[in-house]
C-alpha cells in the first residue's frame, strides 16, 4: 500500500478538509487500492477505516451485482479522467442504498503517479422523493386523463342538451306565438262591433294580456337564443354617432309624447358591432329611461373613450331612480322593481337581454343611482375597433 507521504494531497490542511467534509471521500491508487477514507464515508457505509484502507476494488461496501458496472465506470474514468454517475453501496448490515459518485484522476508531482479521488453522497432521500414525485405525477396523469374523459363526455352531453333546448325553444315559440297572432288581430275587430262599454273594457283587458303574452314569448325566445353558444352575430364597423342619431330620430315621436328632452354628448368612434342587436340594445335602454321618467323628463346620452381602447356609453335619466337592492337584481330574468305592480309594458327581460347583447360584444354593463327620485345611469362599455379583443379591464 502506498504511504501517506506519497499522497497527492500531502498538505495537512487538505487532509483536514477531506476528513471534515460532509461528503464521503475516498482515494485509490493506480492499482485500485484504497489509500484514504474519511469519517463521512465511514458514517455512510458503517465500515471502519481500517476495514477499507488497503482493500482493492471491488471492496466490501460495493454489492456484488453492481461490480460489473463499477469496473466499467473505472475504465471510463481512466479514459476521460472524470466520472459522474449513480450506483448502489451496501452497509455493514448488507442494507443496499443509492449513492451519487463524482470521480476524478489527479497526478502526484512527487512520484508522477496517478490517484483516483471519489466523492460519495447518500441519495436515499433524493431517490425517495423522486419515487414519490414519479408516483404523484403518474397519479396526476391518471386523474387528468380521467377528468379529460369526463369533461369530454360532459361536453358532449351539454352540447346535446343545448341542441335540445334550442329545438325546444324554437318549437315552443312556434306553438305559443302562432295562436296568439290571430287572437290579437281579431280582438280589435270584435271590440269595434261592441256597443256596451263594459264589454269593450273586457275585450281591452284581454287584448292587453294577449299582447303581453306574445311579447313575453318573443323576449323569452330571444334571451334563450342569446344564451346559446351557437348564436351568430353579424359584426360590422359602424359609426357610433350616426347610429345613435338614427335611433333617436326613429324614436322622436315617443320622446315627444312623454315630454322627454334628449341631449347627446358623443365623441367620434368606430365600433365593431351587430347593427340590429346594437340598435335593440340602445332602444331597450332608452325605453327604460322613458318608462321611468318624470312628468317632464330629460335623457342624456354620453359616449367617451374610457378606459383606453373602450368606448363607455352612458344613458342618464332624471327619473324615479333605484335603490341599491333594486340595482343588485336588475339583470335577473323576470325581475321587476315592484312585483306588486303588474306592468303590461314590462316583461322583466329587457335588462337581461341588454346584458347578453353587451357581453356578446365583449363588454360589460352596470347601473348606478343615488336612490329613489334621483335618476338612473345605465352604463356599458365595449371595445373600440382597434381593441376588439376583450382585455383584463373588462
């Protein structure tokens, strides 16, 4: 065995470093004989230094079944001068455990002999964590595959239900709307032939109820269609100022009959919208403003870029206003601010329809009011032509 004086690391401070290192360190001479073993290595394997020093490869801490692998690694190190690998050692009690091995060849300048220095680390915990991670990953993959399968099945079911719902709504609309049309058309004829005022009043009640039922059916069908992912909007680039100007002109007689003053504060904008749906949106909002206006009312329509890339449109009235409780329910289907009042002009679906139209345009709608008799602001924003994709500000 080579003496310690002929070591490649004769300096005492390096010996101290090797001895006190946290990793196991061994050195082998060119014949594969162990020359140095530090305390950390003894702690890892359970062998004493005197049981290892002087032993030739393969030593007692290397399991027999991994000796072939060891010899191949030594050959590789002899060729390349360096190795980094993983293998298995066995303790004195023959327990086998995984280790990482980093090795290098160095030369002793005193006698021109080469030595092998191996750094050994017990990676039992690392391997344990790797196994747990692998098992967890396999479980997650299995769960994910199962979820994907269920999602696919549920998606197919939902698509089937949506198709059935669309067919049902269309059929329901046909079955309910068609019988109402001749009734609504015939009631005025019958009313005209009546002389008795009481009978005329009865017919008038029937007529208003029939019209209300027809409008309710139409709006229910419309809302259901807007809810469907299959609904198609015909988007085009529109001049917002001209579009609202045209809507106001068409509603001029309504404003005049209700003593409503209209004021517009609309900047120049080009929007991407479905003309018919956007027209209906503005009409519905103006209809609400008129319906709940004062005896002499005023409606202001504003349109400004806020935030950047979006046009914000406000319809402001000086009408009866709303409480916060009413505002919190305003977009619910069939909601009326006062359920005790049966309003033949209101189905409770106008605002939900407006909400769906705004959302289909990539926007958001909300209502503000300072309270009863303090007016109402209905506000919505949609992307401008240059900002068609919905962003995080919505």
